[in-house]
C-alpha cells in the first residue's frame, strides 16, 4: 500500500488522513476529529489541506493531506498501539524514500534545463522551422518519453497548462528525456524533416 504521495516535483510529499486511519486500524472520523482538535498545532507546520472523497457510505467527506511533520505530530496524539508504532516506522521510511526521489528529480531537472535550452536553439536554427515547430517537437519528445502527449500528461497528473511537462515527469522519465532530446537535437542539426525525426524517435 502506498503511504506517501507526490503530485509533482514542486510540492511537498504528503499522506492522507484516510491512510492514517486504515494503517492504524481506527475509524477515519476518529482521525479527522483528532486533526480538527489539534489543527492549530498542525498548522504550525504548514496549512492542513484536504481533498473531498466519497466515504464507504457514499457520503462526501474531507480527506486531509498531511506533510511529514504534520503526520508525525498527529501520530503522537494517537495511542501507541502495536499497529500505530508499525505504521509510524513505515511512514517515516516512505517519507525518507520520497525525499531521496525528490533529490534525484531536482538533479535531473537541472540537467534537463541545459538540454532544453540547447533543444530550443536547435529548433530556432532548424531549416524546416515554422510557427508550430516548438510545440510539435515538444509534444513528440513527450510522446517518445512517456507514451502520451503533453496534454494527456497534464491530465494524468491533474496539472494546469502553466506547469511545464518536464515538471510532471519522474526521475526515470527525465533520464529518458535527456537521451531522446539529445537525439532530436542531432537530427535537427542534420536538417531532417519532422516526419523523418518522428520515424527515428518513435521506433
């Protein structure tokens, strides 16, 4: 079971009150009541957000989003049953793994910024360049890396158009992005047409 989530590379990882309830083997309303009771303390570590979810009864309820500090503090307000202790250990481990993933993402993202600049320069100087070249090449690159278009990628990650596609890719996808972008830059500099480039990268 996944305990910690990361919606994109710029947001802090979080867990949900429903996950706390399930793993600690208590009712969700018990956890949400604790959150409301100690909300002022929890808010010292950032504003407690939430998403609306359908409960088992079909009614809509708040599922609180808790960052690492908030989740750790919340657990201290619960009884130290064996299940709670086991969950706390698992949660700490998964938050640590997520932090490492974020570090990897940030390193990859800095590398991609350099590659992206080189790509834009290659498109600018491309002999077949037209008004749609930047968007078409960008979309082709996204498809070759993720298997879907930039539009579908944003839908997958529930992201707005203002968020760059690169910020929605995970570490492995960013590594593949660098490889594919380097190939496309080479093809652009060689003067290949869009269709010829597409045939090469979508093999």
